[in-house]
């Protein structure tokens, strides 16, 4: 029996690219998919850049799945500075938060957001901070300022950096991990989509720059299907002990750019955590002595 049989998923950005490939894969594996997009094939016409569009999308999903949903894959995104803040970060978080209770009804709830390997590069600190503070008005103003001063390219990766950081903070909270909802991200490298061809892989010179900025030893551009397959696995019941992770499906870019740095220094525990650990170590030893 296909691994997604009997499960209902919401997938955004299904008009093309990774979103379409993810929806197709899930349906082929037995799932019911509620497709959200802006094209005629969408089950829900979703404008996630506005508060009204976000609320309408959530209501429409509930109309189509009144018994609840098993997973969401929030794939929709844009590199356009004027759209990125409202779609990539605030729209994604708004829909994810709105559907949290619908997810919590199921036995194996899953949520996946799509980040980007570009988040490995430095972003704009003011924009990231405004996103994490939940201040959409200020975040949009910062993005407009960056675009007006020739720094529009930094907006996209800044929204993805903020998304990664929000996920790491949120996935382990009581509202998510505490209720059994697994929340993860997939960070693709540059893959073969119409959007990538139109916006990044426009000529040989630009492609050469990208190969230095985001080296992908397995090739550039990469295939779309492995990204969709990773999203599908994270939505499945098999992905039962993974949360708060950003999985880089990037042809090796993260390994090249970060090397062994994340593992070189180890975890540094804070004073409170150290005190708790030491206290329970002493208690455990005393109990062991008394039990002899």
C-alpha cells in the first residue's frame, strides 16, 4: 500500500516547480492533495501576501477538509523583493499557524516549509530582525529600502534565514512538538525550474557567479524530484522522530560552504541547564548508594 494512502495534505505553490512535483508525488503515493496556487488548476486560489488572502485560504482548506488534515507543505515563495516578505515569511507563518489545530487532529501530523540553500549566505540583519519580531510593516519597509538602494537580492535569502530561525525556535515548543506535530524545513539548492531559468540561470556569466556563490558538487542546476521526494518523506508517518531540522537538498553546497564548522566546537550548555544536570547526577548517585 502506498505510504501516503488515506492522508490529506495541503500544498502551496502547486502551479509549477517544486510545489507541483510535490503534489504529484503525494497523489501518486495515495494521498489526497489540496492544491493551493494562483492558476486555474488550484483547488484553493491563495494570495498569501495579504491578511485577507491568508484567512480566506485557511477557511477554504477547512471547507475542503472539515475533518482535519495530516500535513502541510508550504512551498510557495518568490524572489521578487516586493513579494518575498509577505509570501516567503509572513504568509507562510500565517497559514501554518492558522492550520495548526487542524493538523493536531490527526495521528501523525506533519508540517514542512521550504527554505533555501541561499540562507547559508549572510542576510540583512534589520530585515531578519523585523521578521522575527513579527513586524510585517517594518519588514516590508526595510525590503523596499534595500531594493531602492540596489540590494534587492538580499531580501529573498533574508526571509529564508528568518524562516529557518523561526522554525528552530518554534518546532520544539509545546504547541508543536508537545502536541506531536513535526515541523521541519527543506532547503533546496538551485534546481531546474522555470523560475530558476528565468531569474538566475539567465546566461553563462551569471551561472558562473552562482557556481562560486553556491557550489553544488552534484551539479547545477539540480533535479526537482529529489527535493519533492524529501518533502514527501517528511510528511509521511515514517518521519516520526525528526523535528526542527533544516534539510539541505542542495547537491552538496552546505557541506562545501560550512565544512565541519557546525561540529567543531560542540554544544555550550547554559548555567541553568548545567545546574539541573549536576543536581540530577548527584541525586542519581545518592539513590544508587541507598539501593545497595
